[in-house]
């Protein structure tokens, strides 16, 4: 974008209109200065010619003849002399110019179409206009007018024209200044808004309310701003979604590789054990050691059960993550739901020397898939049993959180390392690698918890507490 800055449109418009107005003023003054005297002179000649025509139409024998001539002289500011055909004066003006004396010099002569003659006489440095015309009764008419008076009137008119035009010009400049300011204000505002739009800022809108082209332009800019803003947001959203999809795809690819590596590792051990014991059992059967073969077969059965459990958990996790598993939502009371499970686990608690307690409110009504939520509770409690240490305490509590209940499973023992907090929800990840596979844990339980809670649209998590660890999950309240 260019950073060049020139005059603003307001001053450009002001100077251009002022220049046009100044040119008009100069043209008017030039025409008046050059042609005003000629126009006055032309009009005076025309006026004198009309006066001569009027006198020629009068009847000299009429009693009002000479009175009409006198009135015409006063009205037209002229001097009239009328002579008979033999040169005898019939009427002489009271202000007869020819009677003033002095030498007369003819400066200019012009013959009119009607045969009359107009002459410019100069007497004592003053110029007079003389019109000579033959009258219809045979006499001669002479009309005089003072040309100097005409020039004076023309000069006065020219002076007035100069003054009025200049006054109007400067008054117009003031008007143009404020008009251009008012006219260009919305254009300047639009320019500022479009500049912001070029910088991807669509927050400001034009507020021009006129119904002319500027108003339509303002509406178009606002519509364009909304359209660009919507398109840009949509594009950003799609770019973000695309980035998320790419990142998710990369993450899934990494998880796939880790999953294949983990499941290969998990299956390799039981398969090797089964193969070894199967070969041993075969040898014992060949040696008639049926008792030893039976023991080997029992071990093979246990390892097969573990493999079966692993495959089952993998299938369950796959169904949840692919969305193939549907929720069977039902209403249930929270306390009986938890007590039914923990009562069945009392023997395990006693065998492990674990002190168990549960604090669940009465009449806490929830909704969800009880089968899958039982798996969440089972995985959290089983995890707590495996890691309970020190005072060996497990405690289940419930907290009312407006539209949901938060179930917390606490177990005493070592804290989870910070770097393991986020990783424990991944498949096959075991933060405590010291525990033996004999416990039947494959690192899938917490992944299944994550998938089930995501199906329900509810939260879950873990945090280190005083003297132990707390796992929690939310159940929707009815």
C-alpha cells in the first residue's frame, strides 16, 4: 500500500471550485471592461433611433406635437431640433448643444439602414452623439445625446460590477470552504474506514444517512465490510479447523504407531509364555507326566484369559473412540449405584488391607449410561487399589456442582509425576512401571474412562492431593 500523501480531497475540491469561480469572475470582469462602454453606446444609439421613429409618427399639425417632443426629451435625456424643408427651425431644444459654441469636429459617421445618419461630434473635448433623419412631412430631425454621460454611466456600472463580483467571489469562497467540508466529510470518513478494512479491521461502519450516491456508497462499504469480516472469520475458522485436522491427523498417526508398538509388546509376552508352556506340556505328555502337563495347561489358560481381557478392552476402547457405541441414558440414584459396586469389592479391600469409606448424599438423582459409568468407577477404584500405599486408604466423595455431581476417588500413596499427569489417559501408558503384569493391568483403563466421559460430554481428571492422588469424573444431574 502506497504511503504517498497529497492534498486531502476537501482542499482539492475547495481549490478546484475556487479556481473555476475565479475564472468565471475574471471572464465577467474582462467582458464588462472590454464591452460595457460599447453596449451602453449601442443601446443609446438604438434608443435615439427609436425616439426618431416615434417623432416621425407624430402629426406636426397636432396641438400636442411639440409637447410630446418636450416630454420625450425629458424622458430620454436627449436634445431634439426640428427644421422645416427650407431649414427654418420649427423646434429647438431648450438645451441645444449646437448653441454652446466652440469648434465641432466630426470623429465618426455611421449611416443606419433607415437612411438616418449618426455622427460623433467632439466639442471642447466633449463628445456628443448626433442623429440626423429626414421626417415624413419633408423636414429634418436632429437628436443630440451627451456621449460623455454615457461613458460616465458605463464607468459607474463597471465599478459597481467589479465591487459586487469581487464581494460575491470572496463570500462564495467562504461558502465553498464550509460546503466542501460538509460534502467531503463522509468521503474522508469512508477513506479512513476502507483503510482500516485494508488492515483487516472491520469494526467501524459508515453512518452516512443520505439517500444520494454517497449514501449508497456508504451502504455498499458497510455491506462489503460485513461480507469481508464474515468471509475472513469463516476462512480463519476453516484454516484453524484445517490446522487442527492436520495436527489431529499427525497425532493420530503417532498414536497409531505407539498403539501398534504397545500392543505388539503386550501380546508378545503372553504369546511367548503360551508357546513355551505348550511345548513343555507336550513334552510332559510325551513323558507320561500328566500332572505337570495339567499345571502347564492351567498357566496357558490364565495367560489366554489375560490376552482375552486385553483384546476385549481394546475392542471396547475402539468402539468408544470410533463412535460405534451408543449411550443408554437412564435416571438413577447415585448412592445405591456406588454402594452396589463397592459392596462387591469389600473382599478385595480386606485382602489388600485397605481402609475404604464413601460419603455420598441421599436422593442424589443422576442420568447417564449406568453400564459405562460402572466401568469408569471400576477403573478408578481398581487403579486406586493398585496404587494405595502408606495408610492404604481409599475414599469416595461427592460434590454438588449445580447441574452435575463430581465423584472423587482418593487413594493414599505416592503422587503422580507432573510429566505423567497428561500422559496417563493414553492407551498402554503406565506411570508406575514397577507393578507387575500379574495384576492384569495393560494401561487401557484410563483411556476407556476418557472415551466414556467424552461420550457423555462430561469432564474428568486427576490431581495430586495431600498424602495421595484424587481421580474425579462428573455425572449429569437430573
